[in-house]
């Protein structure tokens, strides 16, 4: 085919094409570890154009470590509050007490991190002037506010030893909001144009749920006498299993947007997270019934959860900064749509 | 504002009125302007006549008193991008218009076998008949707006002697004022709102700088001013619109590359312009953001481009994140239920003491 004016594209190439290609090759170096990715990337290189390699979408302006810590603390606090309420109902006073402290402390700290992350912290209350189900942050505000109020108050009452009936009520309220508290943050990340978050919008809530259970169970294990900590151990191990399973699904996904979970700092966080979580879960099963084993495995599980949050956060940031993760999936989507369209026409 | 009912599709997934996704004939009415309201306005940016003068950028900065920034959006810094004549670099909190500049080259197998014997295609080295060439040249000269023909006479785009041709693409980018705006969906304070003109504007006295709109825009338009904390973007000169004036950029544009008006009228004009260009042989011309069936329900500010969108730094197939929001809330609810289920069975499955 001669590429004349009549062909779309008309043969026009960027004048400094050679320099742009060199730029892309340099980027590629990191993924030699996985053969499939390297192969996929080579195909992509030919198809992908951008405006001087500049990102198309804006990367989130959220600060790190504020937001990853918020994700971690919110998750740990949410699952701990559920554990505390159930422990209270099944007459496990120590576990209940520890769970309430973890929930209260985590909730208050997470509010602090969230407010600190705002560009205008003094306007935090503006969050409460509307209720918008299309905004995960708005919905989250109406989860976080009652949760942190109830969990914080319950922990305070627990500490002071006053009003046992109010304590039980506060614990129940915080437990009610504990589950949504742990998973809404996944929607917060997924409901953006950030490719490596948005693409996994049905999987991230389960990563965060698993990670929150591992963190909440792990933290409760550390501070609870081992003979009462059985539920914490079980929840932590189950959470770790869910987290490892769904993270594996995300990392082995066919789409190019799973690549940032393997590369650079995010890749190192995810690798360390998997190691910690797996080791923590294994150690819980083997030695969770000894004091030392409980402390060690609980610490590992919490560290694994924290690292997962940092890894997911960083992977999203990396995918936002590189236009290839925006352009290539959208091009693939358009090509798939064209194929579908063509097949309906021929029929 | 019909608060809960208007947004409930986000939770239920039941969206017969296309509140989250899809074509929306009247955005202002959907946003609550139920009584008489002005028609939806917009920009049609015809990049085939853009000369890259950046008058739009200057007019925008002046009218909206935007601070100076460099090509990475850093405030009060003079900096050359070092990549092209484009030293604005991107849209951001301090640049609401951004003229993209792309230099392209192509190998041409001239003379073009457009007019000639049926067998001419097989012999590209054969010169085309003189008469035909003159004919097409005269025709092209007659039409000032024929971009391809212009390139023949422009010293910048004419042939460089060899079989290489160079052209410059220039395009003034701006906030798209989407039918389904990601930033507007994401804003938790109500600072971002839909105006009676169908545009999307930030109320600066409400914005608390949560930054959630920034990654929610599939075009990367809105951004935070770091030292201020709040987010800023094009308002389509809301203040001027309310006084019956055109936005500053459209007023300043010397070639009518930026056209402002009622959106339906602009769309008609754009369709006609596209047809003209295509009849003149500019097959690479295409409209961007014109299709109301696209991922954001069509743009209030749309473009005529001469190459693929990503060449200009635009996403080829943007989709408003909220399209998948019901699925996300469902997954989150399932995850929350799973946590409760695991906790209950962990408690029941553990021996007490």
C-alpha cells in the first residue's frame, strides 16, 4: 500500500521518532523477570504513541504515606471492630478490649491522616454538606464519620471503664460500619481514571477486605492472650489467604495494566507484602498459640497488609504517570469494539 | 438539587435516564435546572486552522488572573520544556488552555498518482501529467482552508527537497466540560457543579482540596495548586457567560480555530467542516468528543483533529469512571459481607478458653 493522503494517518510520523523510541526502550528494562510481560511489551511498543511521553491523566495528588496509612488503618480498625463486637458477644473480654482499642486508635488516626491530606484541612466539614453516591469519598465520609465516632468513643469508654451498656452499643455501631470501612477505600481508588486501579475495580475490594482482615486479626493477636485470640488467628489467616489469592489474580492478569504491580518500587512493595503475609499466615498456623509466635506472626501480617497498601497505591501512581497504560488499553478496547461491530455487519 | 434520587443509579446500577453514562439530551435539566435555562454552550476547536499563536492561553491567563507556571505546572517558574515550541506543556491548575505542538514528517512518493492513467499506480516514478497537477493546484489555491493544499505553499510544510515532507500540528486543548464529568461525579463537597449553561465549574469557596477530582478526570485536565491546596480548571469563563460575553480564549482567537456557541449549532458546523475537509482529501481529519455515545456522553468542548487523539496527548477512548460504579459498590458490599462472615465463623469455630 502506498501511504498517501487517502490512507488514515497518511504516513505521518513524529519528527523526533528516534528519540522517543530510545526513551521507551529505557523504560522497558525492568521487566525481564517475567517472560510474558516482556513479550507483550514488545508488541505494545510499535502501537503506542503519546505527546512527548507526557502522561495523559493526572496522577493523584494524594500524599504518601498519608493515604496508604489511611487505607491500612481504616482496614485494620474496621475488621477489629467487628472482631471486638463478636468477642464481646461470645464472652471473650480480653479480645474484645484489644479489638476496641485497635479499632478506636486506628479510626481516630485514620481520620487524622485523611484530614491532613486535604489541601485545605480547615474545610474538612465541607465533606458533610452534600451526600453523593457517585463519589466514593462522599459515601466514605458517611461511613468514616459514624465509624470513627463510635469506635473512638467505645475505646475511650473501654479505657475509662465507664458505662458498660453504652460501650456495648458503641461497639455494635462501629462493627456495623466496620465492613464498609474496610472495603469502601477500594472503590475510592478504583473509581478513578487511574488504569491500574480502575481496571481491577471488582478485585480491589477483595484485596482490601483480605488485607484488612489480616491486619486487624494480626494486630489483635499481638495484644490478646493466646487462649482468647483464636478468632483473631482464624480471621487473620483467612484474610491473608484471600489477600494472597486476589493479589495473585491481579498480578497475573493479561492486561498491560497489571504490569505496574511488578515494576519498580510498587513491585518491591508487592513482593515484600506477599512474603510478609505468607510468612505471617504460616507462622500463625504453626506457632500462633505461643506468645512469641503470636507477636511475631501478628507483626508480619500487619506489615504485609501495610506493604500491600503501599504497593497498590504506588502501582496506581506509576500507571497514571506513564501514558502507555492509558493509551494501550483504550486502543485495545476500540479494536475489540470494531471487531464486534464488523462481525455484526457481516451477519 | 434532587440529592438522593438523582444519584441512586450509582448504588443500584439501574440507570434508565443515563445519569451515570450514555447520551444525555439536556445536561442542565438533569442537574436540576428544571425551569427555563440557557442552551448548552461549548467550544468547537478546529485544529486545522490553528496557527499556534497561543493568544488563547494569554487571554485565559489574563482574564482569569492565572499565575505563571512552567511546562510541568510548577508555579512562578520560568522554564522551557526543551521539547518543542510548546512551553506550556499541559493543562493544569494554572493553564486552562494549552496549545499542543507536534512536528511530524512523512516520506512522500510524489508525484501523487491521483490523476493519471489507470496504470499509474504501478509506476510511481512516472511523473504525473502537468495539466492535472496544475488543475489540482489551482483548485487547492482557491480554497484557503484546505489544510493539505496550504501545506504545499507553506515553507514550513513544503517538501524539503528529498522525498520528505514536514508538517506542524497545533491544537488548543481545554477542559472538555463532559456530559458525564468524572471530576463532577467525584467531588465530595459539591464544590464542582453543573452550571445552567451545561458547563462544569469549581466553586473556590467550597473546595477543600481533597484532590479526588484530579485522578477522576479521564483527560487529566483538573489539577491542584500546591501552595493553595484547592483545585482549578477552565470555567468556560462562567463570569463572562453570565454577562452574555464569549469566553476570553474564543474572543482572542485570530483564526476562529476556537469557536464558541450553542453546542448543537457547533456540532452542525463541525460536521460540515469535516465533510469539507474530507472532500478536499484530508482523510486524517476527524472529530473528537463529538459523539454523544462515547465514554463520557460527548464533550461540551470538542475538537477537529488531523491525527490520532493520543498524538495530541488526548485519550483515544476515555470512559467516565462512574460507569462501573455500581459494580464497584457491589464488590465492596460483597467484600464487607465476607469480612463479617469470616469473623462470625472464626468466633463460632474457636473453642472458648
